[in-house]
C-alpha cells in the first residue's frame, strides 16, 4: 500500500530520535471514504519534522480488506510504538517515538514482522523449511544426527549428506532456519528445538554435523547457558569461528539464493526476501562482530567431542586451473605440452591455499579443539558431492560418528 511509505517515517523518527517521547495522535480526515495521501504526508511531516513525501493528488480507499490487512500488519510490527485505526471519518495514528524502533536492527525486525503478517500464506510456506525436521519413523532411543545448513541455503542442501548417513544406518534430522536473520535469533530457535527434542526423547544421544555458519549456531546452542544436554559429538565443517570477509558481499549472495529459490521452489514469494532476514547474519559473520566476540568467550562444552574439518582449495585457483585445462584440450596435447599449458593447468588445479574461499583455515580454529582435519576441497565441496565424488568431509564424518 502506498500509504505505508508515509508511515515508514514513524520508524525513521524512532531511529533518528526525533519528536518527543510521549503518546501523540495524528488524525487525517477521510474524503468520501478515501485517504488523501498528500494530507497524510503533510501531517506526518508537520508532527515529525521529516521531509514530506510527494504524492501529487493520490488518494486511497482505506476501508477495504487490503487496507485492513496492512493496518493489522503495521500494528503488529510496531506494537506500542504505533497503532493505526480507521473509522468512518478519519485515519487515526497514535504513536510514541520512545517505543518505536531505535536502531537499524530493530527497524529491520519491524519490517520482517510487517511482511510476515501481511503475507501469511507465503510466510507459512517458508516456515515449512524452518525448525527441526525429524524422521517420519522415529526410533526414540537410537542415536540421531542433526544436520545444520549454512548461509544462502535451506535444509534441502543437506539431502546428499543425509542420504550417505542414512545408508550408513544413521537416524538423521534436519534443522532449518532463516539464514539471513541474526545468528542470535537462529541460535535461540535451535536451542528451543533441541530442548524440545531432549524432552520428548531423553534417551536418544545426539550428534551434530553443522556446515559453515550453521556451526556457529550449533556452538551457541551447545556452549550457551540454555544448553539442554545430550549432545555427544559436534562436527563443524568450515566454521567461520573468527568471521569471514566474504560477509561484506552478503547482499550479492542473498540475491543469488533468492534467484535459485525462485527458479526451483514453486512456493517462492518475493516476501521471502524480507522474512528470511535483512542482512543481520552478514553483520554477525564479520570478523570481531559482537556476536562472534561473545560466542568466542564461551568455553568448550565438557563431555562433547569436537571435530573441525576445513578445506584448502580456493575456488579462484580451481577455476583458473579448469579454464587452463580447457585451453589445453582445445589446442591439443602436443601444443599444450610444447607450450607448458598442460603443466600450468595441473599446477593451478593442485594449488593448496590457506582458505577454502569464504573461510580461512585460521578462522576455523578454536581454542581447546585439537581434532582438526584439512581436506583438499573448496567450501561447498566439503559437504556436497562434487564431480561425482562424495562430499570431501564424508570420510572424516563417517569415521568420527563410529
């Protein structure tokens, strides 16, 4: 709805700290049941001291079903900070800037709440991928392996690894979460789900295999104050324990993820781009972020066996090697040998780095963890099949879970 653009000024007022910290009211009269957008913009501008939004002579019918949904969503998103009501004569806005969002992160949360409420069907479809998904037939006293995905992914990414575990006789569960929201929120959700599992199946030992950012979420649940117990082994695949500079391009990765979902998931909705998170995870993944600083002050959980698997193949070298190999194939073996193109291709393809691309080997290290295994793989090849081969971390995972 167009008039939500003007009401967004209320959020800006809270973040910027303008207007007095008291309940104020704006009343904009209706004209033949319609709201004049210029009048609304002028009223908000006058009260809040913010620039007016130019609407020309636009007006909107605010007494229909669509407007009712928007009003409900707005009221839920802003709570005591702003409540909107519509009667026969006017739109009434009661607001208290002291209770409006006062930071960018709070404003993002309000935007996500608004979108989730305004698009309930799309939100429900997205929620189907969130939470702890257990096997259809549970063996309540058997050991279970819980898999956590990383950034720009859903639990669907874990299916190849899950199939290997199931073929090995393992009972497997998935934990999915909105991968662009704050890691604190994701960790809280995982802790709650793990606690519920332990309550329902107290005799079932738990092993966790977590990829990349999922490793941070698993660590917070296991090492935090609300840990419910029961975890015996924690296997972390390329965990950015000390952050990743790739978090600076988080927006590009998010666009790619949503593009892939749009192409592959018939339930995809544009609202997912907001309800999935608005970059909070990227902020938490930066080196020395507030989340990582707090997490890394926690001690390792006694009784839990830790394993870290990292990779030493940077995708830039791998891509350069593959491109050079393609040139060698195009010019023929004799020319490739004479020009040393084939040797260059092999050298590039076999180059080993101190990073798997997104995560450096140094960033994966963790005080108190000595079981660290380095394999020849880039970031994604650690947990996903590559060139017809099993995930590079699979032999280590299989061995540690024996």
